[in-house]
C-alpha cells in the first residue's frame, strides 16, 4: 500500500476538485466526487478522534 503524506493528500484532493470542475463527462465527475467524499470522511474521522470528546447516546 502506498503511503501519502498530508501534503500529498492535499495536492491530490485539489487536483480532483479542479478536474471535477473542468470536466464535462458526468461519469468522470462522479468518480472524482466519490474519491473526494472518501477524503472528507477520512478528515471527519480524524477530527472526531482528536477532539477529546466522546458521547454515549445509549442513555
């Protein structure tokens, strides 16, 4: 598996955003958006791990 630095991830994310803005092919745009969602989910997950708060919603 390839290991990317945070800077590499930012560059890839920016490239995908630009490609999706400039593309006219709906299939390509969907693929770019799918990968961008994965980046967003990864970022949300990292933020949740670092915030220091945990909630127990079972109560």
